[in-house]
C-alpha cells in the first residue's frame, strides 16, 4: 500500500507541477505597486507642487495615486493627501492649505487590490509670511487744513492685506497710533485725503499696510500746511435813541467760521450819547450779555450838553473751527436816574488770528483800590516769537479814580510810560461821575525771543485826590510776523493845533501786493478848550464821515479838558499804494478857541484775503 501511495504522489508531481507552472506563467503573480516621489517644487506660503511616478502596478490595476504629507515623518494616506488619477505613469500633485514657514514630509502613494504602496520620502519647508511692501505717495493739494497723499502696496508678504492708508504726526516716524486714514485693503495704489490739519504746521507722513504678520510703513515724507492769514470782520454801529434799560441790548454782531483753531480779538469802541443820571455799560462779548470787572466799561453823561463819552473795550477768546458769533452789548445799569435812552456810534471788530502764524497775548486786568502814587505795572503779557515782526500793544478799559487826580495810563514795552503819545490820561469829574474809559496803543519792532509788554498806571501831576484808583481792562499784544501781514504805525504829537478846518494829524501809507482788508485805528488823548466840539476820525480820505465815521469830544472846563478816545474803521483794498489818515476838526460847537493838543497813535493793519 505504501508503494502504491508513493507511486500516486510521484505521478501527481510529475503530471500536475508542469501545469501549475504554466498557469502561473500565464496569469502572473499579484503585488502592491511601485511608485517614486518627485522633488517638491513651487513652494509658496500655503502651497507647493509635488507628484510622483507609478513604475509598476504589481499586476493589479492602480485605482488611486497621489501624494500624502504631514508635519511628522512617514506620512500615510490617513494624513493630508491628493488624488491624482489612476494607473501607471507620472502625475503632478498640488499641495494646498499648508501653513507658512512649516516643515512637511511627503510621499507619493499608489493603491491597487493588493494594498497601498509609498514612494520615497521627501521634505520641504513652506515660505514664511512677511510684512507687506508699501510706498508713500507725494503729498499734493495742500491747504491750510487738508492735503492729499496715498500709497502703493506692491507686495502682500504672502498674507492678505487687511487695511491700508496713511498716518501722520507733527513728529517724525508717525504710526497708526497717530492720525490716520483707512483706504481699503489688498494690493495696489490708493489715495488718501487728510483732514483736520492745523494751518502753518509741519507734518510727517507715511503710508501703511497691515497683514497677519503686522504693520508695514512706507517711506516718510514731509509737508507744511498753508498758513491762515489773520482775518478781520467789521460792523459799523449806528444806533440812535434806543432804550437800553432792562436787559442787555445787542447793538451789533459778527459771525465768523474759522477753519482752524486760533484766537479772536473782539473790540467795541466809539461814542455813547446818554442822559445825565444813567450809567451805560458797554462791552465786546462772546455772548449777548456783558461781564463784570474787565468784562465791560461804563460811561456817564456830565450834563445835557456834554453828554457824549468815548469808550473802548476789548476781549480775546480762544476759538476752534466752526461758527462763532461775537457781540457789541449795551445796558443802562445801576444808575438809572435818566431815561435809559442812548445813541451809540462805533465799530465792532473781530480779528481772527490762526494759532499757526501769529501770536496773541492777552491779560484781563482787574485792579481794585490800587495806590498809584508811583509808576505801577497793572498787567503784563510775554510773547516769544521765533521770527521778526511787529507787536501791536493795546491797553484799554475803564479807570475809576478820585476827583482831583489825573491818572496816566499806558501800553509800553517797559515798566514805565512815556510823555506825549506814550500815554493817555483820565480824570474823574466828581465823586459820582468818576469812571472814564481809555485806550492807548503802541507798535514795536521785535526780533525773535522773549518779549514782555506792560500796562502801566500812575497818578501824576494832578494829585489833589487820594491817589487810589480801580482799573478794569485789557492788555492785548498781537504779534504779526513780517512775512504774514503789513502793519503801519505813526505816533501823533500835535500840540496846540488849530482845528478850525479839517486837519490831518497823521497818516500811514501801505502798499499791499494783494487784495484784502485794512483795519485803521486812531486812539489816544485829546486836550481841548471848553465850548469846542472836537471831531476825531480814522479815515481812508482826508475827511471824516458822519455817525460811526467819527467821534465827538468836549472839554468840561479848563481843568477837565482831556478825553481818551478810540475810533476804528475797516476798509477793503486792492493791490497798490494806500494812505490812511487821522483827522481832527473843531465842528458845530465852536465857542472855544479851536485849539487842541492831540497825542495818540494811528495804527494800520492789513489783512490779506
């Protein structure tokens, strides 16, 4: 039996083996594919290009192929992968949604019925994101408070630019923490409009662009906004026989609309006719009312004949851009024994001075029961100009003094006063009519550096009273750079001049090269004869005008024969030579000798349009 079994096995081996070998040769042996991994190319911040080649399908169809990758070695198809067709041959793969600046490991793969084959492992690092690249556009269309610039984002640094614009400051290297614009996103050029700038100011500017890495800045450029020249506004006031008893009455108002911050000098001066027994309060104001102390001046008529009083009141206010209104205000207050009826002829002037091109210094003066036996400084203003120019110094307000005392008042560049046009003086009529308004102006050439100007007072020559006075007023200093405007000035010293005909007491000629406005102020002191009415005027001709075109003064007697005055006019002018005048004339009341002595100032200030 063993022999039979062995025979059968041998027979099967001999007969069947060749058949199996033949079958295998015909059908082939199946295996996983063979695949190679390509080198990674075109590496970007979040993408790259790879691929591979299936060189053998392992005698079974390749149903899928591609690459797989991971931040760990030996990636598999369980990690991120591509699907790039089927079969034998080369293929290209796009790797996406990668992280910047990251090391990846990549293998090609191929799948058949026998399983998944992987190629050799390669590695690469994605590009890192960078800050964008941006350039700054030159600044154009520069005005006093606006300009135009922009930039060009030439590269996003691999990450989306989420915002872009320009930033600026008054110091170098501005950042987005300073003033800025926001002008969209992405690559390319953009235009930026800068607003809210200060006039006459140097600015530093850079374009900026923001991506996920941070904020990039372009090259820095500089520009200076245009200066806003001082502006003057004027309203002539002609109010005849009006009732000012009760609440305050608005006699005139001026509205301005500055485009930059600065200061306004508000002045109300002229002549007030009133009824004996009435005290008339007059004020320049930024409201429809008046203030106490230095916030107003008061005048009283002597009698029904000498019932006129010159006056001058000044205020200085800080203003921001936008509409602002200023007022000339009057009221019959406290002393109301008359009828409350007045006639007021004068000028309300508002000078706007941008903080960029001029300096305005101001001191409100409130000095009560001051002993003026010696020269006394009642107020000071210090300025520190950086360029040469002229300083217009004005001291005005009211002085309450004792009968028998002559009080000398002066605007000065020293702590002393000068004779003639270097001061004005006032005297109380009696213990009731003891208030007088005054105005004194000086103009000084100044060079760069700190300068102090003074309001000075002294009881001088006539000292029959107690030497005690209360002074409420304003010391105003307006520095005008030579490059900004024109200031003309002449001191007037006319002693014992016959004013029986219209007489030119002083004149100033200017020669502007552009159109504009001219403020002409004639102020000072007039000593005249009782019985004479003296007309005084600032004018653009050798004559004077009616109503608000002049002041009218009278001496009470040979002792109380001095009046301080202020008269202002504003004129529009074109380019070319222009002359302005201080005029005096003994008119209507001519019972005196027609002789007067006038000491004062004619100041001409040009405001270009």
